[in-house]
C-alpha cells in the first residue's frame, strides 16, 4: 500500500539523518580533541629513570604546552638536541648557578637544600663552566636522579623556546 511505502521511506530517511548527525558530532569531537592535545596539552611516556623516584620509566606524563612563567621546582618537558627530556627547574633567567666540586648546588651564592632529592649533584665533564649566569630567556634544569642524568650539567642552559610544556600530572604505569 502507498501509506506503508511512505512510512518505510520516512523511517529510512530518519535513520540516515540520525547517522549523519552522529558522524557530524563525532567529527567535531575528533577535531576538538586534536586541537586540545595538539595545541594546549601533550602526553608522553617517561623514557627513562632520570626523575626517579618521583617519576619512573613508563609513567605517562600529561603536560601543559602554552608558555608560562616557570618557577623553581616545576617539572618541564624539554626538546634538546633532537631528544625529549624531563627535568626540574632549579634556576631562572638572571640567576647565577654553580655545581661545586664537592657535588653541591649553589644558586645566587646560596647552597640549595633539597629535602626531596636523595642524590648528590656531581659536576659533569662538559662544556658548561661555573659559575654560570643565566640570560633572561634561559633556565637551568636538573633531573631528580642527579648521578648520570642528562640535564643542564650535560647540555647547558635551556632556552625557554625549547620547553615543550610543564608537567601537570603523572599517571603511574602500575595504575594502567
């Protein structure tokens, strides 16, 4: 009957509209997520144990990409020499940093006492000479595992343009 054919056609068109609406919302959600994680936030696994014991190899780091005014103690993701590193800010632009022969960190003439760092801070055989005064657009970063980690003692001060972002949360690999 013609009424049954019309009903069947209307149902088919309604199903097509529902599918097209769903696909449109899905595309919008994908575009929003791509923009959010491509511009504002980033995710990366911790590649090694340089930040041990706070952050372990395999932990997932969620970081904020938009430039910020970093302070001492912030954990940053850094693009340096073609690699990504994770390190903690210990000095900012204008500060004078020295790693002494007896493995002590000195910033602006004051010995830095870090109660949450369990390792000494040895000086590396590198191009970095101490005392080092940082330019306004430079940061001096150290890893929490101070003995053997690649940080500013290895490659020198970090330019703020080389900072990929500030770590805002860590998802433990054991919790995945």
